[in-house]
């Protein structure tokens, strides 16, 4: 999982090399006798809070035992591996030590943890909630997994340096309610800011990887992704969503406007879909109570690029998203007025087009829906053109996508198996497999329809802007795929 915490971790470490300040290393927290078995109520509350904190997403390796850690997080500096937080990993910790880990980002021995673990948000947790989570984690089956977590090369392996990052970006909690707001608003703020750590992805970061607090929720980049603007901006944010739309999205992973996949799909499946209706209401109250991000003037794209993009859209995309871009809400998302599509940074959209994407199923919306990968059949130039077209048609407006941006995303997707998402995307890019509904000699325009899988007429070059295609050997050049 390429979570934004990484950027933060490494920027912080890089900074540490430059800053020469001295402060005391926190000593180990005093150990206590193991507590008596926790009451079922406390454990149940802990399970709920653990879901709200999405701890499982990072603490589970692909195919591994939940919470047993070992998920490798690759970065240009090395790999940070998540910890085993079953009793096999933190079984002899005290509740004090556990609270201190969430609150200050240090382990049982007082060693600094990297901010790839988002303790700069969990610091806002109350002591009571930390104790409940700990009580729940203690009931999990113990795993003996001991992933090698110190795989960073010198000098990034010096955990002590994280202190300098903390000096700049760790504002210690716990959460202080805002007395000028309702109890519901404050509950929402606690869920979003502390447990949900939504800002870790949805807020832009500065050059040191710390959140730009003045631009909270205006959309943020993290390796391979761009998490969209969540302010009430009508074009790029949630301005055209109703409260009910937001609640439906967080509960089921879809609504009339959008569908959750990839990183957000995991957030919905593992976390927000488990929340009570009252808590989802509270989140909606908090998230919608902020000013809209400023409107940005957008330069109109070149007419020739729009014509090239339109031809590709008609051939490859309109079967699902329809000629008028209205799609079939909750199945094939509408592109008209789609906020995610109109972000300043097109990374997420480019990875969907090049690598394919599947809507994450949730218990209340279990139907799997997928969009095939186009990276293997469209060149960077064609991907840029179709992305520019959909970002600027039917009233949409967003900066044109450059060939360089399409190439950069392609390179990251083909980088090879790494964090979960990247590994899946890698397979899809190499050859569209069953999960993408598209196989090399079939008509992509049939995808999602009754004729899906129909063989492509030999030598037809339907659409795709008439440009030559750069897909791998073994696929007929010019074939519509
Ligand atoms: C974004 C990914 C991510 C999320 C979400 C996350 N963690 Fe972690 N966590 C990590 C990583 C990575 C480490 C290892 C950090 C290191 O080695 O410096 C870690 C380390 C820890 C540790 C230290 C364990 C040890 O043996 O040192 C604890 C405790 C912990 N996490 C608990 C939690 C809890 C509880 C939650 C949910 C409330 C949570 N984590 C959510 C990524 C995450
Ligand atoms: C690990 C990073 C990450 C975290 C944490 C995260 N999100 Fe997201 N979110 C994304 C990405 C990436 C997208 C765009 C992809 C998608 O919609 O499938 C997204 C999309 C969304 C959307 C849809 C917006 C649109 O215009 O389509 C909403 C709403 C949303 N997130 C709300 C939240 C809330 C509320 C939280 C906290 C509870 C949260 N997110 C936490 C990464 C994240
Ligand atoms: C087989 C049907 C199908 C075809 C063909 C298809 N898509 Fe999609 N598309 C989907 C589905 C399903 C999703 C929702 C995936 C998700 O984000 O959960 C989607 C999502 C998207 C999104 C993201 C919307 C959002 O808000 O997150 C964009 C942009 C998009 N498609 C553009 C295209 C383009 C451009 C093409 C042609 C090159 C195309 N699609 C072809 C089914 C299709």
C-alpha cells in the first residue's frame, strides 16, 4: 500500500539530516502487570474503533493473517514494513505503551516509529478509545510473524531522526472538542481527523511531507494516486453531492456520482462501511462544514487533441460511459460533472485508464464492476488525448493532460509487484486478464454489453484516433482490442 505517510516519513528523515538540534530520546514506558481479561463490551467497542481506524489495511500482508503485519511499503529510499499487532507482536505491551505508540509514535522501547504509521492523526485518540482498541487487538489469534522492519539503508535507518519530523508536524492530542459546534459535528471531527485520518490522503502536503493545514481537504497526491478535493467546490469537490450521497458512498462504496476503488475502496470496505448510521451522519456534518476550495481558471485544450480524444472515447469508452457521458449511475459512473475526473492532478484517472479499475465490492453493494485496462493498447499520446477529452467535455473543465503525465503513470504501473495495488495493476497492464473483462482480440466497445467478448473483425482499426498503437507483441497492431 503506497500510503501518503511514506512521503512524510522520508521527507522527515531527509530533514533530520539537515537539522542539528538535540533533545532527549523518550525512555521506555514503565511496564505494568498484564491486565485481567477485558470485558466483552470493551472488546466489541475496540473492534468497532479498529475498523474506524482502518488498522487492518496496513497491518495485513497480501494473503497474510489479518493484523500480523509484513505489508512492505516501497519507497525510493527503501522499504518500510508494517508491524505485527496481534498478541504475537504486541502481546507484552502495556496499555500505557500502546497509547504512547498511537499518541507519540514511539514503540515499547521508546524507539521512534516512522510516520508511514499515521500516528500524527491517531494522536488525537482519547485514552479510553486507545484502551478499547488494545483490548480488542489482544483477543486476536497470536501470529508469530516477525517481519524484518528495519530494511532502510543508512542514514534513513536511524529512527532517532524522526524526532525532527515530529517537532514540525506532530501536534499531540488528544482531540479537543470545539464548544461552538454541536455534539454531532464534534463526533464527526473526531472520526475524520483522528481515526479516519482522511487528511493523510485528501490534504496536500508540503515539501517535507507534512500536511498543508491551511489547505485541508483540497485534494492531495501520494505515490501513484491523487485523492480528490472533499470541500464543497461544485466542480472539483463535493459541492453537487447531497448529504445522503456522501453517506451512501461511505456506506456502500457507490452513489449516483462516484464509485470507490483502489485505496478509497479499501477505506470503504475495511472501515467506513462498518460505521453506524449515526457516525456516518456525524462525518457528513463535519466534512460538509467548510469553505469551498477556490475556483481555478482552466486553459482550454487544443481542438485537435479533443478530436483525437473523442474518437478514442467513441470506440473504447462510450459502451459503458455512454456517448453523452452520463453512464449508468452505480454501475458505470457518469463522467458528466464527475469531480474525481476534474482534479488538478490527473494521476488517479490516468491509472484507471491505463491499468483498469474495479469498484470495490461491499456487503450492501456486492456486484463486482470493472473497467478494462487500456495501457496495453493505447499509446501515451492517446491516453493523454482521451483523458483530456473526458476532462473537458459535457461541461467538465480541467487542465489538459500531457503525454509526459501519461508516461509517468505508465512507468509507475509497470514498475513491478510492490504494495498490493501496484502488484495487481502490474498484471493488468501486461495483459488484460479476466478481471478486466477484456481480452486481446475482442471489441472493447462491447465491454459491459451483451456482446462482450465478441471477436474483433480482422484488421479493423476502429477509432483510437487513427494513430499507431504501441501495445506489446502478440497483439494485432491496429486491432480494437
Ligand atoms: C497507513 C498505514 C497504517 C495504518 C492505517 C496503521 N498503521 Fe500501524 N503501523 C504502520 C507501519 C508501517 C508501522 C511500522 C512503523 C515502523 O516500523 O516505524 C506501524 C506500526 C504500528 C505499531 C508499532 C508496533 C511495534 O511493534 O513497534 C502499532 C502499535 C500500530 N502500528 C498500531 C496501529 C493501530 C492500532 C492502527 C489503527 C488505529 C494502525 N496501526 C494503523 C502502518 C499503519
Ligand atoms: C489511503 C488514502 C485515503 C484515505 C485514508 C481516505 N481516502 Fe478518500 N479517496 C482516496 C482516493 C485515492 C480517492 C479517489 C479514488 C476513488 O474514488 O476510488 C478517494 C475518494 C474519496 C471520495 C469520493 C470523491 C469523489 O469526488 O469522487 C470521498 C467522498 C472520500 N474519498 C472521502 C473520504 C473520507 C471521509 C475519508 C476518511 C474517513 C477518506 N476519504 C480517507 C484516498 C483516501
Ligand atoms: C466495461 C465498461 C467500461 C469501459 C469500456 C470504460 N469504463 Fe471507465 N469505468 C467503468 C467502471 C465500472 C468504473 C468505476 C470504477 C471505479 O472507480 O470504481 C469506471 C471509471 C472511470 C473513471 C473514473 C470515474 C471516477 O469518478 O472515479 C473514468 C475517468 C473513466 N472510467 C474513463 C474511461 C475512459 C476514458 C474509458 C475509455 C478509454 C473508459 N472509462 C472505458 C467502466 C468502463
